[in-house]
């Protein structure tokens, strides 16, 4: 994961216009693709690569729309403000009747990732129980790895999530969770394991100021989704095709390499059964 992109809504239609041929294709309504820095906390170069790969493959303008939280991006998707979005398994399952999968990223050979619990390197904690009464950084209240996993682990311990930590904050970015722990702003944090592992490669000075205490079970990787009632539209079908074909084009391969992903694949909803089980625990706890 590259250095952080500023948290503002943006569109990148100019790049698409530059690479598209003159004529009717360039005049088509753009495909609007939603992103959030909660997961995709990358620099402009990576965003430009993604934009170019989608626009080249689809042969039409693509508009990337970024918002600060999963809630904002999911609302845009449900209201028709974007055509598709890269979200998280948790909001996907929250709206499972209204949304459908377009593709699931494949990382290190699997469409899966884990949630990490992190602390400072010299912190003596060996598990979540050791962190009770401390300060904690979550990523987003609609994040699986950045909130749901730790919250349900606390429930499974027979404790109350709202009183387990003395204080908790939301950073609205997994990289920001790492920053908070590395800087000593909080004792511990809940972070996307994929993001932490990529930071370990891209920014070892930052990741090295934290230590992984526990890793969750493997869970469904944050998916790309659209509204179920729009899945048959030509633009959505074209986007689906281009996502699956990213490894077959130069720009697509560069995009995947920048994201440290292998591919984007078709996966069944059952990939997210582990997240669904945690959601059931949360609901049962009231």
C-alpha cells in the first residue's frame, strides 16, 4: 500500500478522455466507480493506474469517486450515485439482498485476508485479553477487519465491547490505525492484515513500529459490488469482464502489482460466511 491519498471526493475523467478514441465511445456516460480510503489508502499513481486499466478495457469514460467512509460509499451505491464500488465484506453482507458481487480480489493466491490486532513492538501483550482497559484504534464502524472482528472477539470472551477498552477511536483508514499505534496515540489497533503486510513491504519504517499480537481466521477479501437490480446492465457486465481480465493486459498487470494483488476473480457469496458468522454473534449479543 502506497502513501496516503488525501480524503476528498475526486474524479479522473480527463485521463480516460486522453486514451479513448474520438467518436461515440468517448461521449458515453461514464461508469462511476466508488472507492474509500478506509481500504484503498493509496497514492495518486496507483489510482491513475486503476483508472487507466478500467477505461482502456471498457473503451469508455470511467469516473472514480472517493468518499471518507464505507457508509458514504455504500449509500452512494444504493442510491445510484455510483454504478459499482470496492467496499468491505461487512457492508456487503449488511445489504446482501440489495447488492451482488462483481469480483473479489485474490491476494497471495486466495480471495481471503485476516484482521490483525497490533501493538507497539515492546508492548508485553500476548492476546486481546491483555489489552482490556487500554486505548484502541478502530478503522471504521462498518469495517470487518477494522472493527467487527475485534468486537466479536470481545463478545466471544464474554465481555462487553463498549466497556472493554478505556477509550477507542475511529481513524477512517487502516494506515491511520498503524500510525496511531506507531505514534503511541493508542495502545492497540485493529487493522486489515493485507494493508499491514503491504505496509511492511512499502513502508517498513512505519509497520516496524508496530507488532502483530493476533491474527484472525481467513475471511472474505473486501469485494467489488453493484446493486443487484443493475447486474445485467451493459456497463456493469463490461466492468465485470475488465476486472477479470486485468492479468491479461499490461496496464492491468501494473495495477495489480501496485496493489500487491494477484487478480480479481468470480467467487461465491459463501466466501463471506465467516464474516456472516461474526455478524450473527454481534446480533445475538444485542
